[in-house]
C-alpha cells in the first residue's frame, strides 16, 4: 500500500516569514510523482507544485519550493515571504502507475494560518 | 462553460434514498476521479476511471456506484444513502497520467 503522511495538522506563520510543511510517503515504486495542492476557504483545490521522482532538481514555483529527499521519502513544501492569501489547507499527494492503481493519493492535510 | 463542473453544489437527502452526484468536464480528459473529504481524513478516493467504460475502485468504494458511458461525464451514485456518507464530494479530471488534476467545486451532501 502507498501512503502519504503529513505530521503537522496545523501550522501558523507571520506574514513575510518562511514556513515549511512536511510530507513523507511510502512506496516500493521507482517512478512516481509528487504534488502539493492548496485548498483555500473557497474549497477549490489548486495545484501548487509538482515533482517528478526521477528528477533530482527540486521544483520551484515563485515563492513555493520543495525539498525532495528520495532516499528518505520526504517531500516538504517551503513557502517564502508568506502572504495572507496563503492561508489554506495544504495537501501532499502521490501518484504512480502500478497494479494498485493510478490515482492521486492524498495526505490528511496541514491547515496553515498566515497572521498579520 | 469550459472546465469541470459538479452538480448539485449542495444536497440534503434522507437515509435510504438513492442520490446521484453529477460531474462533467469539457476538456475530453481521459482520467476522472471521485473523492470524499472528511475532517481528519483528507481526501479519500472512491472510484476512478482511465477512459470511457473503464472504472476502478479506490480506497472507500462501498455504497457507491459509478459509470462512464461518455468521456466527459462521470456520475457517482449512492445506492442507499447512509449518515456516514455525509461529506463533501470532489470530482477531478486529468488530461494525461500524472499531469495536473483539475477539481470541481465540490458537492456538500448531507444525509439525514
């Protein structure tokens, strides 16, 4: 079974500061994909960043970057210069193609609050 | 309108009734998914589909039925609704394997 674990149910950060959200996963597959999705209070799911496991370079999207440690099966999200609009639920997700399926498997989420 | 839409947005139904949640996407994406979101559980996969007439069970399929006769539609049916099926349901689609998944706005279902 493939699992995604987010160990921080809630986090808080002040505006303009940096925060890191943790994610670990478990798989026996060698090729897979990792994602971070954001869900603001509007409930809409929005892709933040995507990482392909065979790429060693960490993905970056503006203020969002990841620290992908393949051997440790860790995929943390760093948000720099936090903004009030970053307040949301953040989900780490994993996807592979195997006999066990090909859908996105999500962690339970981290609720991030950005304060003034 | 282009995109992925779910209907209804809100639904209240009684225990034992059959209810169908609709999902429609305009991109002709091959992959479609149904998730339920509950506090403390994140998003859990109910069913998914790689193409028309191909569906697979996810983590929590019991009590649900899906069909995919057309690429653009992926309805989810609760055959006999139970209170434990009170949840927010999300439909999603993907154009290709491991590409960005696009989500609908969600359907909040309450079973009384």
